[in-house]
C-alpha cells in the first residue's frame, strides 16, 4: 500500500489547491483520486477545514463506498465520485466545487459554448449540462444519481475530451488523469465560465469559435500531435 | 463571569474574521454574542479598527443596552442586535455587514430566491426583505425599529431555518447559534447573493430550484437526519 | 517647518494606502495635504512607484504651484489640487484616483444617486458629475480648468457634505479634513459606485433611499448630533 | 553576449510580473524581448510554471525561430512574436496573455473605443480587433498567421501609439519598448477593457471621449511635449 500513501498526499494537496486557486468557500469542495490497481479511492473527509488538512486526514474507500482506512467520515459526495470512476475508465481524479461562475451557469441552466481559444485549449467544445434529478432519484440515492445523470449526459461524449460537466441547479464536477489534473480543469472551467458570462453580456449575438480554430487549439495541447509544453 | 471572558474572545475573533472573509470595508460591520444565562451581550465597539481589536476592546451590555463593562462605546447598531436576541430565543450570535452583493439586493429591494444547492445548503428557501422604516420609526428609535421590522418580516418564518435577512435600503443582518456561526452565515449570504445576481443576468427566466432538491440539500446539513460533516 | 515634516509623512502614507485599498493601478493616483498656516501643499511626485515611496519623496509647493522643496517633479495634477484647496476652505487633503467603478460612472456620464445607507453614511446625497472641459480650456490650462469645472459644479453644494466628484470622461477626485480622510472618502466612493452599478443592473427601477433615512444615516456620522464612533 | 544575459533576466522578470499583476492563470501567457543588434529574441519556455522560472529557463531564438540557446522548447506562440518584431521595427518586447476582460472583447468580436482618460493616457484611440484566421491559414502556419493578421490590421495604424491588439476569438497581444513595457501595456489594456465593459453596461449610449481630450492626455505621457513622470 505504499502507492496509497503517495496518493493520499496527492489528494490532500489537490484539496488544499482548491483554496489557493480561489475555487472554494468554507468547505464547499472535494477532490478524490483513484488507484485503479488496488480498486481504491482516496477522498477528502466531510466538512473538515482545508487549513489543517493533511494526508493523514484523507479517507480510503472501496468502489462500493465502504471506508477502508481513515479517522473521518468521507465526503458526503463520495457516491458521485464512485459512479464517475466506474463509468469513465480512463480518469484518475475527480473534483467537485461550487466555484462562482461555473455554478452560475448551473443555476441558470445554460451550457457553456466555446467562445474562444482559452476554452478550446482545454475543452473540446460545449461544456454540457445535466438534466435535473427526479424526485424519486433524490429520495432513493441523491449522490449516486447525481453521478448517473452526469454519465447519462455523456452517452455520446468523450469524458477525456470534455473533462467536466454542469449539474443543473447544483454545481460543476470536473475530472482528469489525476487528482491534480482534475483541480486544474476545475480552475479552467471557472475562468472559461466567467469569460463566457461576460462575453454574452457584451455581445448577445456572440458566436462560438469557428470549428477549425477550436480543433487547432485543442490539438495543440491534446492528442498525438500536441506541441504545447515540454513533452 | 469566566464564561464572559471566553465570549469576549469569541466575539473579538468573529469580528476580525469579517476582514478575513472580505465582508467589510473600513469599520462597516459588527458581530455580537449572547450569554443567555447571564442575560448579557458582548458586542464590538463603535468605529474601532479591526486590525488592533482584541477581547479587551469588546463591550458588555445588558438586555436594555446599558454598558456593564468596557472602555469604549458599543456599536451604534446595538439596539438592533438586542431586539433580535429578545425575539429569536435560540440564536447565540448576530452579524451585521454591508457586504457588496447582499447589500445590492437590499438597495434594489429584491428578495433572493433559492436558485441552487449552495443556497439550499444554508437557507431553507427565499432570503426575505424587510419593508422600509417609516419616518416616525426613524425619528423615534432608528436602530430599535430596524430590529422590529426584521422580526415583523419573520412572523411566519423560522429564524433558525432562515438565518439572515435583507433590510431594504440598508444592508443584511445574519444570525446563528454562536457569533462565529453568524459570521459564516453572512459569508454564505454574500456568496449566494453574488451568484443570484449573475444567475438573473445570465438567464432572466431562471427558475428557483425544485422544492424536493432544496429540501434534500437543506436536510443534508440541518435537522435530525443531517449527514454532512463529522457529527 | 516641523509640521511640514509631519505632513510629508502623512501624505506619503496616504499615497501608499491607495495601493493597500486597491484604488490604484501602476502610478494612477495621487494624494496631497495642505498646511493652511504655512500656505503650502505637500503632494506626491509624478510617476514614481508607490512601493519605494517615503516622506522624503514628497514635494512641497506653494499655492501658485512653485516647488519649494523636493527632489522630484510634483504630480502632473498639482494644479487641480491647488484649485480645490483655494475654493474649498475647510478641506485638508485631496485624492485623485482612477478607481474602477467610480471611473466607470465618469466614463458613462452618470451621477451616482444615493441607493442605500452605505452611501448616506458618507455622502449627503447624489455624487455629482462635472461637465466636459471645452477645447479652449484644455488648450489653455488643462489641470487648472479640471479644478475649475469641479468648483463650478459645487456652486450650490457643500464640499464637506459631498466630499467627492466625478469628472466626466476622466475619473474621480475626493477630499476630506486630512490626506488620510480624503483617501477614505475615495475608498467609500469606489464601494458605493460598485454597489450602485450593480443595483441598477439588478433592478432598473431602483429608487433612491427615502430622504428621511438618508438624513438619519448622514447625521449619525456627521454634524452636531453624530453618535457613531468614539467621539 | 553579455547583453543577452541581461535581456534573459529582464524577460524572466517580465514573465513573473504577469502573475503579480493578475494577468495569467496557470501558464497562459508569455513575454519576449529582442536584442536588435544581435538579431535574437529571448522568450519564455512553453508550459513551464512561473513560480520556478528564472533567467536560466529563458530560450534564445533567432529571427527564424531556431533555438540558439536554452534547455526548454520555446513558447508555442514564438512565431507570432517573431512576426511582430519583423514588422514593428521600434518595439523591444511583446506580451501575450488571456487576461479576463481583454479576452472577453476578443470573444465578443468588439473593438474597445476610448471612453476615458485612463485609456487615452496609454492608447491613442480605439484598440483594434483583427479578423478571424481562415481555415487555410490555420492549417498552414497557425502562429505565424496570427502575427500576420495583426500586422494586416495595423496597415494604417502606428504600433507605437496603439501598443496592443485584440485577436478575434483568441486573446490580446501587447508590445512596448521593452519586455517590461509590453507587460505594463497588457495591464493597462486589461483595466481599460474592464472599465469599457462596465461603461457600456451602465450606459449603452456612452460616447467616446472628445478627441481634443484624448489628444491632450495621450500627449501628456507621450511624444515631444510629454510632461508626466520625471523625464
């Protein structure tokens, strides 16, 4: 379980980074990471202050949500994280926040079109919105069905190319190849949401970016011919 | 009076936290806490800088507003705090700020509907707005009547489930089970107000959250079956 | 000239406070203070970085703008400050900034109505807007006439009760009983402007605060019966 | 190559200043500087964290983009910088950011009129917008043509008097007499864009600043009769 110790450190750091990036108020956010070989998920404890949080506070749960290790209760959103890990086989980390502008799109029930290259660098097109949960789903298993309506919305979408979603009436979830990567995608989503909000105000006839520029930018950073960065 | 010393420390810290959370400019805010057994309230002094403020600067008043201990004059809003403590028997702390977005709703004379789960996690529905004070009320006892129009607005509301209010033309008051808790509710109100402001801009047809989701979220954190956090 | 040394320290500190309060970008702001007995004004040097600024960098000018002491050129806006000191006999300090929201009202050519008590606590009613300078005034003596159109606008206003103004197409000037006080009024103006901007967006039918509440709040902090603060 | 060492330090510092001024998120920005005598450009490496960046991380390229010195790959936007240096003979530094409000104007496809003196102090009139790249240009040499459409837009404009541009659907580029100067112009553009955005919201009939005031302000800081600052 040496790798689990490393994962706990990464997940604790990723949770603390939410504060550094201005993505959370009080304890409104949680990050997890998965060890696919062990079949175990490391997640933030529920309602604990980020300021005093360390690797030792992280909770290890199995894929059914049973606590394997940890002195705290896991995040109340754990069941949502688990659904995402089960459906999206290539992701290594999940982040949930109530970051201001992404949440505003969730509240207004509006998807985020790709208005510029900042968006295209990280999300391959529109950032999708789920439907509302039904009353029966809420009653039966609220957090689990929150995962299920996300997965339903991704029926025809690639979660790697679109690493985040807006849950209607609630807030965003993002993911990535690691816990750290899912936090960065949450930060990108927040900036992209802020700019989309103001773009629509400035010009209500704003058009999405032409598709050939979207493709170019996304592929500069992703896929086989990426040439951004040092790799 | 040992517990009063502890309360003075808590109230001083809660006042300083207003600055940490970005809820005040200059000296525009005040927090108090009550000792129900002693029948005494600890409150911030009027117009004193938060930077140099300590427990020793706090003022102790009785339920009629008479200064029992303290080297400074109490907050000019003391009479409003006292009215709230007398009417809302289960609260332990009161916070008044002019935080930006909550104050904007006060100035615009608009209540804050529950547009999402961030709101539902802390306020059980619409955040209410008082009426304006009449000229006679202003002349007679401005701060006391500010408390009275809040209480009037809560005639059919539970102050525990709705721990804050917008005073028309003025600014918000929040409360909670302690001074610290009332500050946290003030922070939540500010974030919720900012998101409600932008939600309405983004989509002028935005609907409030379906009631069964509101209920679910509020009850995750409050009431007998709460399962958020470590308790 | 002992008092001049003290004034230089106060004015240097007041200029540095512009940065602390988030009122300036780069070197876009300047504060001065006057010694009425000496008939001398201490003002910030032109285009010097706030980070390295101390009392020794301040420039002393006489009421005609002649440099009496100092190693730098005075602020390019010195002539505006001098006009204000000559016309408004009871002020001790002047601040000019391009703070974001106050400047937006200047650019939009709109005065700031009193929408709430935050405004009423510091400005006794609408914050006025000057006219544009004429081409001849600009050619002849730009900075001096900037002062003159402010004074023209205050023909029927009391500069003590309304300690600031919006210069159309330009930015705000504020004043007060000292350099420090003029900076505080600039901060209040910025907050009030931000809230007025958003209040109008939230509700385009927003009404100014009823006059009897405006009067009450202004007089809580100002005038013979003031009872806010410790004096 | 002693001067190149100095230039590397300046360019590294200018890149770090992007963070200080709040102009970048993650690694979304790059600054370069040119040594006209050597015919060499120093530029930020691609995708490297600003926090750990020093002069030793800078990359030296020749005017064809060939790496002359450096352990990293140069910024993916290097070809754009080179086009600008070749066309605008008097500039010494170039900055590219995705700063929030300037990018919003790029996304909305709207030029920034001069609404006030803050703008006029630094940009001699409207801040121009390029056209979109064609699909063929994107396919052939995306970054090089980004430079070319900027230059095309400046056919009748002086790049010294208008030290920045909005690339439609993308983000701004600014330049100046040095790397540091190009960063300052990027900061000014961001502030000016934020104020223009809100000015249009506050008053949709806002007019540009009268030309004689624009001229006066631009010439206070620029040109033969400038009298702002200490030179």
